[in-house]
C-alpha cells in the first residue's frame, strides 16, 4: 500500500502545476499585468515550497526526488510520483 506524501507537498505541487500554464496562457494571449503580478509570485512561492518540502522529507526523499523537485512547473508532480 502506497503512503501518501504530506498534504502541504501535494498542495504546493498542485499550485505549481496549475500556475505555470496560467502564466504561459496569459503570456501568449492578452499579457494582462495583474495576472502576471499575482501569478508570478504565486508560482515562485509554490516552486520554492516544493523544493523545501522535498528536502525536508528526510530519508523518504531519494536523490532522484530531490533533483526532480528542481524542475520548474512539473517538479512537484514528479516528486509526488517518486514518493508514492
């Protein structure tokens, strides 16, 4: 039976994965300033949270999971897959 990763890591990974397409869609369409001003810091904070939470996972986080956490956008999802 798989052990679920901690809830904060799952939340940060979801926010990271959802915010990147929103930012890119905004970039290729209307390039609205408020979307960029809000979405950029949200994505950055989620990215940093994924990295920090992965490294804080202790022995559960393998070297592969730690390296995957550094991938922007999809790193959180990769880490979740490796920690299951």
